[in-house]
């Protein structure tokens, strides 16, 4: 049975989607494109064929992984934006390993590459965590600046040690076939990678981690009230470091997935493709719900893929998809404000009622007034 | 928890199920019209490489009523977007122009899936031969030799600079060619290079040019698109104005400091390639356009260049086409191992 709160949240999500559609339709009309034509092009480009649906779902995986990383860190009370850098670090390390995996059995190579991606992202996030825990550097600042460092390191590596294009382009050599993550053979173009199983598996794993484990409980307590956590014997710094590093692992895995599960089996500069920040938007749209993030990751992926299809078929500017994504984020923020106001009103009423009955709740300590 | 698992499963499975209702999507022209699609990394109105390439495609369309430029995809910055864009275009066009060096691997992935589509890859070669791909490139290094010689002759400080967006082989060819040409004119002339990371970022270009001018450079080759505006601003803003040399086209009206341009007529090259492809006369493999075709040439702005400098341009150009000047290492892009044609 769905709770009233869940129904309300679902209704808000549907409302946001409808409002975004309305904004999109207005923009399309403004540039002289008939919305039904655009909708047809969008649908055919995203889910109209198994090939395109495979692309859409495969590209949703990195977005979801980043979103899950963001959700974990925010639950622990930390806020970092280092996902682009962690994707680049994870992808670069995965590339370095993947290029050497040509002679290994496929499953071994896939696991090694995934571990390399996770390790690269976690190590890069570890720098942010270390700066915060030991030097007091705000993680949002250090992670943002480390993104710039990661971009330069990745640019250098693809022009230096990892460069493998015959005509000297900033691209690695093509990955060996054994290193590529397997995909569904029955779909033309093999656009649907089996890493799509990460969508439900990772979302459920994060839900279980947060709700059913002691570690998840400590994360939530540390994120909810640091002082209370300390009094309970929980070290909020340790939990914060763990959350940042784990989120880096998710982002690193996203970097590996972008390269080894996609249809472009090589590393080039710019392979991160905005996934790091879009993943944050995916989490925000889902209101930091791991389950909701699965749906919003698919929506964002569809906006990206469908945007290209609309451009190719109807000459709709490529920036329209970005505008729509921005509109969705703004609408979500508006919806959050609406929901917040709606949930605050009853509690405020309850507080007033309690005051009238002589019961005062203050900072977690319950006292009776005479 | 069961509800959450059900929701997650539904969200993952429903799109796949819906996709099964779709059609396979390939569209072919039935009235004899040949549709052309074009994809680029930069905006279509970048004032440089992409815009001139599109102008060439449009010129081919205007010359042949059976051709139609049906689709344009621009701003395809990363490999995934490039592959998506190429596949979208290949599904409804007979000729697809991939306008930029970064498309080499993406074309290699997509072209085998669409054997009936002729892909024209611009400014790069494939790693391996494909029967439905022709790469067309310009031997810009030859042009750079001429620019380097002229700039060296015109320079007071004998220190030249080259600013480009990305450190890709084509930009390297401008630098190495410029260095070779400058050395031909004066062995003591020095050439420095800087990459801004973006062909269209005016601010970065201005900063790079100002830094060069501050270090004594008085002549700058701008291998940029709309980012060249920053170079013009820097050249006019310093106490001792610097000379600017453009690439691809003449933009003399943009700044009084522009001396001339190593014109690379991508418009001519693309018009030629698209027309040949439409007529079924464009061979698969690689075609390089040089000074001999006229697609590449050095041009002065009106009122610029002395008689000696104009004579120098003619002499260097002739020596290159006659084979008396051989390109140094890095001036020309590596030749592919498969069918190659120098025009």
C-alpha cells in the first residue's frame, strides 16, 4: 500500500514532468517546430527502436552511479561536487588497466577494469576527504578545484602515456575486445550493455546500505546531527570520510562504465561529457531517493539522447536539451519548496497544539510544563 | 522495501518493453534525391572551420538539384554524442559529412553499420581502410611554411607566435610549418606556440596573445575560430601593436592588424568532395588537398604586404609545388597505410 507521502511525491514528480513538457513545447513552438513532430523524433530517438532504447538505458547507468554517490554523501552531511574529476580519474585508471587486458578472459578483465575504475575514483575522492578531515578544507571547495586538476591530468594522459590513435589525435587506442563490457547481442548495434543491471542492483544496494546496516545508520546519524552522533559514540568525521570515498568509488565506476560499456571503446579528452554534474541533478530531481534516481537517470539520459535525435531529424538546436534539463531542475526546486511548505504547516500546527496542551519539545529533550 | 524493488524493476524494464513496439527506422530517399547530413564538434556558425565546411556542402547542393542538406548536428563534443549523431544521420541520409578530426574513431565505429551510406571524414584519417569512407584533409603545413616566411620577413623582433585551440596534429602542422618557413627566411627567427583548449573562447585567446606579446612576439598566427577575436583585441591593445595572420579565410575587416591569411578553402574542398560522392566518383581512402589545387593559398589583406613580401609568397609557393622545398617532420600529417591521393 502506497503511503500518502509517497503518493504526494509521485504526483509532484508527474507535475514536474508535465510542466517540463509544457516548457519544452513552448520553446519548440518559439523556434518553429511542431511539438508533435518533436515528440515523435524524441520518442524514435530514445525508445522508438531497441537500438535507441539500449543507448538510452546504457547512458543512464553512469548518471545513476553519480547520483547514488551524491545521495550517500548528503546523507552523511557532506557536500562535494568532485564527481567530474572522480569520473576522469576512474576512467583513466580503468583505461590504463583495460588496455593491458587483451589476453585475459573476458570476465576477469571486466572485474579488473571495474575495480580500477572504483579505485581511481575513490583515490581521487580520498584527496578531498583527507583535505577535509585533516586540514579542515571545505570539501565543496577542494573537490571543485580537484576537478580542474583531474581535467588537466586526463588531457595530459590522453596526449601522453595513454595516447594510441594512429594519427596523433588525443585518443587512446581502441580497447581490446576482451576488455569491453558485454552487451545484449540480440539488439542491433549491441547498444544495451549488461551493466544496465547496475541500475536496480546499485539502487537497491544503497537503499539497503542506508536502511538496514549499522554503517548506514551511522552515516545517517552523522549527517543528521553531528553533536548527537558524537554523544552516541559515532565519529562524524570518519563517517564523512567514508561517504566521500565511497561516492568517489561510484563516480569512478561511472567513468569505467562510460568507456567500457558505451559504444565508443576508447578514451578521449572530454569523455566525462557532463555526467558528473548531471548526476547531481539526477539525484536532486529524485529528491535524493535512490529508487527515484533510477527513473530520473533514465529521464536525463533520454533528454540527452533524444536531443541529438531531434537535432538530426528536425534541426532543433542541441542546446534545447540542456535548457530542458535546467528547466527540470528549477521546477524540482519549486516543487521542493511547495512540498516543504505543505509538510511544515501540519507540524507547525502540531507544535502549536502541543504548546496549548503544555508539552514543549526542545532540541530533542522532552519536558513537561507546569 | 518490496514496493521500492517493484518500482526500480518497473523503471528498468518498461523502457525496453516499449522499445519493442518501435520500428527499425532506416529511411531512404525514394525520389532520387540524395540527402546529406552533416555533423560537427563546433557550432555551425563558428566563423571558421565548421562554417566554411558547411558553406562547401551548401555550394554542392546549390550546384546539383538532386542534392539536399537535410540534417545538421553540431556541438557533438564527446565520442558518445558523436556516435549517436552519426547513427541518427546515417539512418536518413545517403552522404554523411563528419566535419572534424575528432570524428575519426566514431566514423570507424558507425560506418560499417551503414554500408550504403558514404561517409566523408574531414581533416582526419581512419586507422584502417573502410569501403564507404573517404577522408579529405588539407596539407595545411604547406600553407604554414608560406605564412612563416612572410611573418618572419615582416617581423621586427624576429619572434613569432602561434595560438591554437587544441593540441591536435593539424594545429601542430601549422606550428611546424610556420617554424620551417620562418627559418627559410631568417634562421634566427624564433616561433613559439600556445594552446587555449578551445577554438571559440575569446577570453582565453586574448590572454594567450597578451602573454605572447609581453614576451616579445610581434606576429601571431591565430589557428582559432571565433576565438580569434581575442587575438585581434590583444594585438590592438598593446603599446606596440602586433601583426596577426589568420588561417582558413581572410577576416581583414575584423582588425587593422591582420596582414593576411593562410587560406584553406574548406568550402572548395567540401564542395568538391560532396559533388564527387553524389556522382559516385569519390574513391574510398584518403585525399589530401595541397597548394597545387588552389584550395590552399596565402592571401594578403588589401593594402598589406610589400612587393618583396608578395614575391616571397610566390617563390615559396612555387618551390613547394615544384618539390624544391620538402616539408620537415611534423609539417604534414602522417599518411595512412591505405589508398592515399595528394591533390
